[in-house]
């Protein structure tokens, strides 16, 4: 079992292995910890101007209080 946070300068919908996980941020504006199993997963965000457009990451086991960061940049 593992958790990730997806960092991007603004709220975006997150897709892990082409399955929607909802927004990367909570209503408070803080990053949301998203559950995913440890192992290789492909991440992408909704909308345009995301760099890279998608990335495959080997996610390690991480607890909800210390989620693994996956970072995207704005083009």
C-alpha cells in the first residue's frame, strides 16, 4: 500500500493508469494524498500545458503521512 501527492501549480484532475483519481488538491488548497499500490504506474493530468504530458514512476511503499511526490511543471 502506498500514497502519492501530485504536485502542479494549480488544481488538476489526476489519472493513474488511465483511471481518474479526482483533483490533486483538496478544497482547502492543500495537496491530496492519493492511494495507489506500490509499483510502476503512469500518471497524467487533465488539461493542457503540462510537462511532461505523462510519466511512468516506480512508486515505493509510502504511508499517508509521508506520501511519495510526483511532480509536473507548467509549460
